[in-house]
C-alpha cells in the first residue's frame, strides 16, 4: 500500500491533462473519450449488472493463478465482496466502455474475466463487438456466465483454464484489435502475455494493462512494455497503462490524469 501511495504522489507531480499533449491522436483520444462527461444509455444497465453482484452473498472457492489478492486472506470468498473489493470501479468501467465506443474494435480479447464486470462494460458500449475473455477460475467465471445469460450478452466467448494454455490457443485462432490485460499481476507473466499478443497487432491495435502500480513488479513490467521497440505511444493514467503501435506516430510517453 505504501508503494502505491508514494507512486500516486509521484504520478500527480509528473502528469498533465490534455492541454499538455502535443500529439493530435492522443489529444483527440483524451478530449473526446477520456474527458467525455456525457451520460451514456448503457451506464444504468452496467449499474444493474454490478448491483446484481453486490447483492449476491454466495460463497465460492476462488483459485488464484496470479499474484493473489490484497483484499482476501483465503480462497473462500463472497461474491459481493469480490465485486466490491476486486471488481472494476464504476468510473473505470465507464471509461473502459467509452474507450471501446470510441475505438470501435471488431474483436476484443480480455485476459482475466473474474465476475465479468469489465466484460459487461465493453459489451454494453458496443454490443456488436466480439469479445473473447479468458479466466482461470471456473467458480468465479460461472457467476459471470450466469449474469451474461441473465442480461442476454450473446457476443461473448469464454475460455476457462490456465492462461499459459488458453492464450496461445485463442491467439492462434483469432485476431484482435483491442486487448485488456487484467489476469496476472506479476512481472514475468505480464511481459510474457504482452509478447505473445504482439503477434496479433496491427497499426491501430490498442493494449490496456490494469493496475500498473499494483506493485514494484508490475511497474517494472509496465516500464518494459512501454519501452518495447514496437510500442510507439504509451499512456499512463496511474490505474491503467495504454499502448499503441501506430507506425506514423513518433515514440512518446504521456502521463494523464483521468
């Protein structure tokens, strides 16, 4: 926790808003997407989705394949507490959805379904987008599946199992325009998943990494990723690290307050 607090104060000192950005691509993204304050018609549906989870007091056995949880002492967890403590926040869910609506990807890969809250925001923002989502814990994703069926989300494909097996499989069978990394908060697995996903990129691909200041390990992974020769634009929002591969764009790094 101390690392995150110290990192946040450093971020505040270094970051800016859209007025400090000189890239037309990034300026437009920030001003039209990040800072879009207009209410969307899907926001109430996402709220209903999250409330359904927050009212679910069923206890499941959760299986962690990554860095584990900072909020739970054991693997017996109540659905409502997972949603409250480990699920995507309302603010970030709305931003993620706006990002999908703005970019309009044809195919999304999500690495780490959990209860499907981020999945729901992406689907609601652009229901025609095909989403493939990976989850290691069958008990957790079973709750997501129940909710997808309840809300009639029919363009989501779930792959259950260790990412070391499911990720190569889906990358070999599909191409993706947008990849959301939220499944393993450890340095080497994050770098490994990033490098595997590079085979699917094109000029307009976008990768989003969740919780880049989760730990010193995750920050090291983020620094490795943003400095990768194929990455041209990187955006640090503190909660997220976003990278683009646009060849016409000079290599630049931005720290943006959202």
